[in-house]
C-alpha cells in the first residue's frame, strides 16, 4: 500500500515466503477480518480493500504485485539485491546456531545500505559480524562496501 501510494509499486519486486503451504494460500487470498485492519489507516482500507460483511478482501492490483513462494529459510538459497527484508517473529523459533546462519543469509541477500527488519524479541547482539549495523529500533543496515 505504501509503495502504491508513492507510485513505486510497478517497479517493486515483492516476495512473500513461508514454509507452510496453508499460510501461503491464506496470504495469496488476501482476506482479513475487520479486526485485523484496526491499525490500517481508514483511507487505505477504503482504497485497497473490498468489504464483504466482516471480511475485507485486498485489491487484485496489490495481490498481483507480490510473488508468493514456499521457502525453507535454512535450506533454500535466497535471491540477492534486496533493499528490505522483513522477518518478524520467526527467528525466535530457531536455535542460536540457526540464527547465525539466517543472519548471514539475510546479510548476503541485502544490497549495501539495505535494511533487515526483525521483531522486538529478535535483537541482533553483534550485528557487525554479519556486516550489519543498527539503523533504528529493530532495523539493521547492511554496511556499505
């Protein structure tokens, strides 16, 4: 929605991944209960959703701009050159060794200056070892070459 508002959606490459087929299918459908949208600004709800009783369907224009795919974060390779990777409330479920692997993979997938956004309980204690630096709360920037 933000990219669409900025006129940048057509140029963006958005990837949504999950290891769970059910979660991916639910995301592809883009149907939300009204309570799920309580923090979405009303003008965005009006513009980007179609209401059907208590359910809201996201517009096809937004859905078609997202590539949904199954991905195992630990096993599968990542694309590269990302400006932003959002991985919230996932890393907490991994061992310390697996977290180390994930942070390395995220760093390699980001372009210099790109951002990694993690959940509030997923702080990276030594971001420098991954060529990352704190950018803001829960945001880490890939160091410039």
